[in-house]
C-alpha cells in the first residue's frame, strides 16, 4: 500500500473539513482502499494525523537547522531561516495548515509530543533573534513579539500563495526576507551576493496540484 497516498487523502480531507468531521471510511474512499486496510497500515485516525504532523514538523526542524548552518552571521541566518519557512509552507500548504490547526484534535499525550516539536522549531527563530539583538545586529522592543511576527507572517503563506500567481516563490521568499530585516532593523546589505536559499522539500503527505479553494 502507498502510505503517501493515504496521507495525501487525509491531509486533503482534514484541511477541507477538519479532523473531527472526517470518517475513516471517507478516508478509505478518498485513498482508494477500504478502511480495514487503513487501520492495518496506519492505525487509528489520530495515529494517521500524528504521522502527518510529525513528518511535517520534523522536516521543518531539519530544514531550519540546515538554514542556520549556512553562516554564523545573525542577518544571514535570519534570511536563510525565513526563506526556508516560506519555501516549506508554500510548497506544502495543506500539510502545514493541518499541522497548524489540528493540534487541538490530539489526545493530551500526542498533543504534548507534537507541541514539543513545534517548540523546537520555534526555538530556532528565538535563537537567531535573541543572538542578533545581543550582538547588536538587530533591534526590537520585544524579542518575543518580533519572533511571533516573523513566524505568523510566514505561516500565512499557506492561505494565499499559488505557484501560478503574480510572484514566483523565490520572489515571495526575498520579499519576506526584506520584511524580516525591516522588522528587526537588520542591515539587508549584508545579504548582497549571499546564496541563502535552498530548494524546499516536498512532503509525501502534500496532495499534488490541489487548489487552495478546496481547503478551509
């Protein structure tokens, strides 16, 4: 059985109508298999959601950590991390939205595990922002508010970005990097000639070519 196909069906339905409103038989129909097979290979519906969320968050952490290794300079790290966040979210919009909004559907134990992964990812942003302020490369009245602003504006890309839209993904990434530098009063001239962007990973759980209008 193609687990990726099951995850794609789950992501599409969870994004469109929510986890609670999606039945296991509905998942089976969307994936082209019977519900018994889904139970056999993926466990419960919640376990399927956890699989999707875990792979999403772990890849975000891996991509973010790789972005920070590009340079020791906070401004370059900021650019690499922001562009990584934007690229990942734009490439995997439905999976990112499920990971963002369906945490509430999890049992306390699973919710704690997924929240730990989310906190680990957010800590990458906190690390860059706090270090940049400490060494004098950034300026912010409130480091936590600045970090939240950077992350929230990046997460919102899942709601509106289209590959066939007015701007290419690279242009969107560079625009967001520019805004991030302005939020933190960073010297964007440091980025001149620096290749801080890497191709984003496309998750196996992301449904191919699905218009965002089909999701909530």
